[in-house]
C-alpha cells in the first residue's frame, strides 16, 4: 500500500508528469489503459474526493507519470470538484505543474469536442491531441482530417482507436517529442475587442495564486475565472471573491453586452468556420446502430419494461446472489477464528484462560471478527461495481438515468441517483460508493444523506424477529398482519427517504445556483473488459484501504465494550446456581452470558441511556441491543439472544428466542415487548443510522467526519421522535 | 418558440439562450448557441426529459431547462 500512498502525493520518481484531459465517453479510460498497461492505479486528487487514475508510460527518454482527470466538455468549473481539471493542468494549489497535456477528444463528435481543445490551447501548455474513436466516426460518415487539424491547431494531433490500439505508437512518439521539446501552444482563435479588454482587466487583477507571469496564460486564466466564478466573483472552493470579476460583469451587463456569450461564441465561431477544413464527410448510414437500439430501449413501453428488468436483475444480484459469497467469507473467517482459537487452547492444554484466554478472544472475536466485518461487504461492492461499470461502458447507464429522471425528480434528485438508491435497499455501503456516478457534489451528498434511510437487508432480520415474535398472524379475522407489517416497513422507509431528500435538498443542501440537468446519451459500445475489471478492483481496494481500517477498529472497540470488565461465571452466578449447574453438567459460560453482558461496559452504557429510551417503552436490555446494532443492524438479533438467555447463536427464525422475547418482563411484571413496543422499535431501526460501516464509508466519500456526524445526529433525532410518536399514538388508542 | 415545444423529429435553430449565470453558461458551453441547429429526437416514457441532437451528440434535457432556449423553425 505504501507504494500507492507515495504516488498519491506525486513522488513517483517519474521524469515527467503528463495530465490527461478529455471529453466524457471519448474512450479516455481505454486509451489510458493502452498507454500505461498494468501500471494504472486509482486514487483521489490530494485534498479532494475526486477520483483519478495514475500510471506510468515508458518513453525512450525516461518514464512519464500519466495523471487522469474527470471527463469534461469545458474547463469552466461551478464546483470545487470540477475545478480539479484546471488546477491539475496549470499546477495550481496542491497540484504539481505538468510537463505536458494529453487531450483525448471524441472523434465522432469532433465539432463539440474541439471547444475543450481550444480552451487548453489558450493556456499555452505543451499539448498533444488524440482524436479517439476514429472507427466510430468513420462508421457515422465522419472523417476527421488529422494532418489538417494538426496544422490549424499548431500542435501534434494523432488519430486513435483505443480499443484496437490503432495509433498508439504514433501517440507515444508524439508525446515523447512534446516532452523533450516542450513547445508552447497558441490558440488559433481570437476574441471580440470588447471581451478581450474585459479579459485583460481581469488578468491584471488576478491574485498571486492564479498568476503565472505569462501574459497569454494569465489571460486564459482570466477567461476561465469569468466563466467559472459565481455572481459575487467567488471561484468554487475559494474563500475570497474577486471584486474585479463582479465589477467587469456588472459593467458589461450595464452596456447591454453578453460577456459569457461573447467568450463562448468566439471559440465555437472558430470551430464552425473551420468545420469544412478538418472534417471530411463520407456516406452516413441512414440510421445508426445506436438509433436502432434506442428505438427499443427508449421506447415508452418496451424501454420501461427493459429498465425494470435490468434494475430487478441488479437488485437480485445484490440482494440474493451476493449471499453465497458472503456466506463463503463468513465461513472462511469462522474457520480461521476457530483454528486460531484451537491453537491457543492447544498451547494452554485445555481451554485457554486468564491472559492467554483474553488474547485468544481479542484475536478471534475482535480482530478476526473485525476483518470479517470488513470483508463481508466485498461481494456486494464487487457485484454492484461490475454491474455499474458494464452498464456505463455499454452506454445504458445514461439511458437508465434518462428513464428514471421524471420519477426521481419528485424527490428532488437527478435520474442518475436511481442505481445508488436502489442499491441502498440491499446495503448502504456499496450504495454510498456508487454515488460516484453522480457528477455534482451536491447531488452526491444529498443521496449519501438519504441512503441510510433506505431499508437495507440488515434490517430485515430485525423486522422478521419482531414481527414474528410480537405481531398476531391474523387480525380482524382475515387480515394477514405479518406480511403487511413487513411491506409497511419498506413503504415507510421509502416515504421517509423521499421526504428527507426533499427537506435536505431545500435546506442544508439547497442548490445555490440552478444548473441544467444534462445528460449525454453516448453511442452503444461493447464494454472494455480491462476498464470494467479496473473499476471493480479499484473500488474494492479503495474500500479496504480507506474504510476498512475504520470498520475494523470500530468492531474491536464494540467487542471490547461487550467483553470488559471480564468476570468468570463463578463470580457472576450465585454459588448455588454454580453448584447445581456443575452437578447437571450445564454450560456455565452460557448461563453467565446474560450477566456478563449486563455488567460489561456496553451493559453499563445500556443502563446509562435508559432514561433517554424509556419514553419509547424500551429498557436497558433493548438499549444494549441498540448499541450492539452499531456493528451491523442484524447483530441486534444475537444480542437479544444473549440478553434473554437464548444463546448467541440464534437467528431471527429461532422459535426459542421468539418465545423468550414474548416472556420477557419488566421489573413490575408487565411484558417488556408488546406489539406496540415492537412497532416502535422497528420504526427506530428504520430511521436511525446505527451502522458504523456506513459512517466509515460516508466519512471516506464525503471527505471528513462532518457529514456522517450530521447524518448520525439527525437520523438519531428522527428515529427517537418517530418511535415516540408511534408509542404515543398507540397508547392514545388504548394499545399497551 | 422554445426548445421544449419542438415535436419529435423537428429541427430548429437556436435564437437565444436565457437563464442566469452558471445555468446559462453550461448550456452555452455545450454548444447551444444562437445559430446552432438542434433536432428533437425523443423523450423519456413520461414525456420528460427530452432528447435533442446538438453538434452530433444526443443530449437529454428536462423540459423546464429546455424552456430557456428560444428557437425558430
């Protein structure tokens, strides 16, 4: 891991640094793979949650480190995440200054892609342009004239087909020459005089951190600032607004000019004027393959049916197919645990006790249990990202977002939020990782904040246990209450998620500026297995290295809370009970387990929070269950097993545990669990963010503890109020 | 008329892009400029968002956003 860590901070030892920029759907990842082979690895840009891929390209003169940036149509940024491309190209902030830029553009859509090329040329940095997807362009009747393009742009241009490797050699040679000679590039287009004067005024007033001393580059930065800063002149991620920007814009508006339009139109005007020069046109097919496929996949009836089918398949994979793999991980960790435990016992010559026993329990229940708690997420993460990467690469993900957009808009979310939200009903951990498919940070955060409310599969055992133990199978003579109650919990969870999205989306995460919800529907393509494999592998590794540690530590801490202070059964049980148990050859540890848990730190915490949860109808025993559920919600079931003396190895189907739950009494002799307490507990579980793994992943994906802390507090309050309202209403109508 | 009123298959030319700040800049930078030719290609099953061909690419836009683009046939 240390190797990757070093690379994160740019100390790779390569001679050159090349930033790779380009359009979305232009095959940039495939080209990147072609150039860097197996050396590619994934990380974040320093100080951000923006993902990047790095890899090494071997050139005759030395190694070049290639650094990928997110695909974009323009360098202009309205969020700190979008700013990364510009910062990386010019070496602003934490970014080292690159020696050259490799621009990967979308050949079939060259007329639009050249906008980004012109922006980069304005910066004056050494640059090589790869016009990718030449095969697709030709199939669509477009023939980019590569040599002419190089001539008019004044930089090396290479035509490539990343998938087949066509053009790779020429591209590597062009990059090598570019790095060795570091030629300046110059923009071929000009801006109208009024706009140019405005740009100069901003360039002269640029703050030190955005200045380079190169007049042409300062002007390019000024144009970028004018198209990126908000109304007050503040750049995304910056503290101080630039007064000059606000002033210049105001003056232009007062003069009836459209400064934004002038800057953008000048670039497109050059592109449109030269279209015939660099674009040959061949015979275009009457109807492209993509159009024919879309007539089915975007069909009002068939398209919707296929969408439902594809999403059902994805959900089934997460919900059911991952199960055998999860079982495999669990039994492997179980076998490892009993092997290690057995080793200790063999060394001790009998059951290890004292310090040796403590060490054994720490290793087996704490560490190995904790590693298992991390690894169980891998099957779902791998499956979800396999699915996402395939759909993305094929081109269906954008269509799915398009199809789901109208429905999700009701919750104030874009269509792209559909797959992460759906995944939340299996598990919030992979679902939160999947929010990376959302381009805007505000949308990502909103989905991340809502996801803990979707009814994940770990809640199901809790619901099943409580419903089966406490709810009558039939009410009013014919209504099957139990399945209705379970369905009700899913409906409730969905309704709460939608409500939360609307509330948060209009308050804490309100859009500061309205942005168009834009999607491009890329052509359908055969997925590139190497790109797909890299996405799956890097997501799994990311999860292990960045969230795994937190989950492991949390599991060990929870284990310690329920284990210490440790007492032997003889200390915990009355002498008479011990003597009787010895005679009857009963398991003393099992007999003492509820008492051990009761006097542990977790038990003490359970008593400590009792005043808070007693208005909900819970006592300290349920309190321990709620605390234990932080390891994973389904742990509530086995905690209840221990607390109520049914043993640790129970599941939600266990009739003995259900019986003991029905028989549990408060100190005044009334039943602890009534159907009303059960309902209130289920509502609590539906709303509370009782999952340390989710919080660990939230921290990683949101870039700090702020959002997970906020989510924990507000879902906690929501859960308490929800459970209280259920109980209060129940008591009002005469339930107990 | 505005972009959202185009019928499927209809072509038109952009005359003006309205709206504020970042929203408008985003549309402009994608190439929706006065003079640009646009073709409505389709729509999602519930009638919205709609898809348009602009400079060879297929873009999907919500009707509410498309309303900011004035076009003439």
